[in-house]
């Protein structure tokens, strides 16, 4: 699964782009940019999305460039 596909799935789980934006405290256009792939999902937001989706969408899929294993050590 690509980050874009993961974002689309997260949006479905949470109930739409506006709902996800509201729950994250960001603007809807920001979520739209993450969904389109025109802007990467920041690591901080990837963690929040993982929590909001009860782990269904993993942080490492949303933000693959972040060194998650090193951060956990």
C-alpha cells in the first residue's frame, strides 16, 4: 500500500476528509493534499492517524521516509 492509498483508506475509516481534518486540527485542503500525494504526511500526523484508525493504517506506510525503528529505540 502506498501512502496515498493509506490516506484514502484512513479517510474512509474516519468518515471523510473534513472529519479527519477536524480530528487532527488541520484544514481540509491539507488532508486533500496528503490524499493526492502532492504533500507528504508529516511523521507527527502519521502517528495521530494511526491512533484515529485504531492501528488499521500504520505510521510507517503513511510516512515511509521517517526512521520509525530508530525513533523507537
